[in-house]
């Protein structure tokens, strides 16, 4: 059920010209949350080679563990949690999610086999799915449109700070733990297990700090104050049922026989595609075959579930569907950024394992140089990119898209040199450059997706945006690199550079966005009203 729209969103930002100091304080807390988010996620990179040795897995599995096992559940639970962020207290939702993913990160440290570690990482994905839908929506209600890309970029800097810190902390903990307990420490824990526990437990304390944040009035800063939903969990439960295979058949049946027939057809086609891809690619040893089977089966379930959710959204909330799935401008923008993420996630995850295999450096030294450089490069890139996106947006309506396009193309020549050089110093320097250039696109992409929907739709729009970054970027990029590496005797240079094939796809999508986004930005309310959204301005 939709809520009334009170006024046209004020793109010129005439409402609330000043930003309260509390908004900046709250943003700083969210940055800390996002830092921990990526510490818990990215620490797997510096631990990858030790996990490979202890658990007897291969690069394909490591890519699956970091990418698909995390991404599918992160993306799918992001759908109902994005809906909950649109209807419930976003501060409370983020608090609960932070506690969950921190506990599951700590639980990863007690894994003794690949299956247990996979389940724990799935739990991390579910918990982390609460963060960005809540944060994006909160930031959009704390900051006016003219500063939104900058604020979202500042928030997103936590991604790069956290990713860098994770390498430094992970390397330090592993080196010191293994030095003190070469045969295993208390409870028989190895260094990589101790590292998971060390970064997981602080999140439980941080959750109590997050709980103290004040909830802003939804949409007020845009002149579109939205009343609280009297039944906030109703939509969440409905969305949850639309993404759980099995229950999805009942949901489709409720929409009629033709909807059920189409749903079953898509389900069968997804499984058939997964089987076909498994058979086509399963040319390696048994462990590679197992990871391929898990990879494509999970992806099939993920894409099928997204189809079910989009079909249900179309019937239940057509205005939101029309401004997201039904908007070519929105889809080209988020999928275009998804191709940036495809390459960026691969390079950032495999950087530490690659350097550890190629260069004669310790984990501690590796974590310091790659972690510090990656954090600095990503932080500068996302902040400068976000600010440039806002400045260009004031001069041209497609200004933010140009920044995304820059983030797609600019890192490529530097990445090629980085993953072919024999110099560790040059590798470290290029790690900063590539990270900064790729990071420049994130704030622009996030702000573009938020500008294409109404305030009440922002959580759902964020969840949809992250479907592209996860199901295209995270679920496919690192696994592709790991699979190619496993097929080439562990050559991660070949693996990482193989992900560059997606560049032409991203280029075409973003060129389309340059043409589509300006008109879509100018007609958000009109298109929503035409799709059935009530409006006090409708004539």
C-alpha cells in the first residue's frame, strides 16, 4: 500500500538549506559501522592462503566463499530488509544487523571445515544486508540533495578504510598468533581463526553505540514528510516470502495461473542453466567441480528469487516497480556500476593472496602496505569522486554518470601493469592508484539511484542497487578470477586480468545512462503518479 506524495522533490535543494551538526555526527557513526562492515568482509583476503592450506580448498572455492556464498544471501535478504528500512526504524534495524554479522564473523573463527566456514559467511552476509539500505535511507533524510553524493561518498569511504584495516589487522594477528602458537593456540585455533574472532567481537560493542542515534523524519528534508507505517513488518514478511524458493510458488499462484506457470518455467530454466554451466566448466579436479556446482546452483536460486521478488513488487507496489525495475535509466545506471564492481571486487580481494604468492614479504608487512595504501587510495577516490559528482550534477543533469564512466575505464591500464609487474613497490603504488580510480564511481552511482525514486522508495531502491553490485560484481567477479586461476595452476595474474572482459558491457550501459538519466531525474513524481502513486499535486 502506497503513501501520499505531498510535493515534487526539490532538486534545487531550496528546502533545509543548512545541515545540522547532528547530521555530520550521525554520518560519522555510520562510517564507523561501514568500516567494521568491510573489516569483517574483507579480512578473508589476507587469510585466504592460510585457509587454502588448512582446509585443503582451491582458488575457485576461495572466490566462491568471498563472492557468491556471501553475495547471494546479502542480496536476497537485502530485498526484504530494504523494504523494512522503508517502513521501520532504520537505526534499530542497523543495530540488530550489526550484532548479527559481528557474531557470525567471530563464529567463522571456530570453523574446522569448508562447509562450516561457508555457513558462517552466509550469516555475515545476512547481517550486513541491513547496513546500506538503512544507511542510504538515513543519509538521504539527514542531508539535502546538493550534498547527498558527498555524504554518501563519505559513508562509502568506510568500505575502503575497512578493507585496508582488515588487511593490516589480519596480517598482524596471524603473524603474532602463529609466532606465539606455532602448533595451534588455545582451543587449537590457528592464526586465521584468531583473526576472525578478533575483528568480530568489537562489533557487539559498536551496536550499542549505534542504538543511541536519533531517527530522522522520513522525507522531511525534501519537503515530502512521510508518516510512519503502522504495520512496518507486514511488508517485510511479504517480501521475505517472495524470495524464499518454495514459498515463491504460492505467491505466484496467488497472482493467477499464468503467473504460476511463468514462475515454474523460470525456476526450471534457472536450474537447467546452472546444470549446463556446471557441466561446461567442470574440467578441473573434484574440488573445482564441487565449487562450480555450488557457484552456479546458488546463482540460479539467487536470480530466480530476484525474478520472483520483482514480479511480486510489480503487483503489490507498481509505482516502486515502475521507478526501479521498470525504469531503463535506473537499470542501466545500477548495472553499469555493477560492471565496475565486477572488476573492483576481484582486484581488491585477490590483491593480498597474489602478492603473498609472488613477492617475498610477510603477512604483517603485506597487510600494512596493501591495507594502508588501499585504504588511502579508496578513501581519497570515493571522497573526491563523490564531490566531483555533486559539482558536475549542478552543471549538467548527467554529471554523476560521467563520474561512474570514469571509474569504469580509468583503472584498467594501471591494473594491467599492477598484475604483471615483478616489483613489489610498484605493485603497492598501483594498488593505491587502481583503488582510488575505481572508488571514484561509488558515490555517484549511489546518489544517482536515490535521485531516481521517491523518498519512501529509497530503501527498496538501495536494495535493488546492491543486487547489481552483488549479483553482478561480487558474486561473479572474484569467482571468475579464482576459477581462471585454478584452471591455470594458481596464476592469479591471469585470473584477475580475465575480469576485464566485462568493460565493453559496462561502457554500453553507461552510455545509455547518459541519455536516459537526465529525463528520468526531471520526471520522478510524474512517472510515479502515472504508475498509480497518489499525489496532492495531481491535477
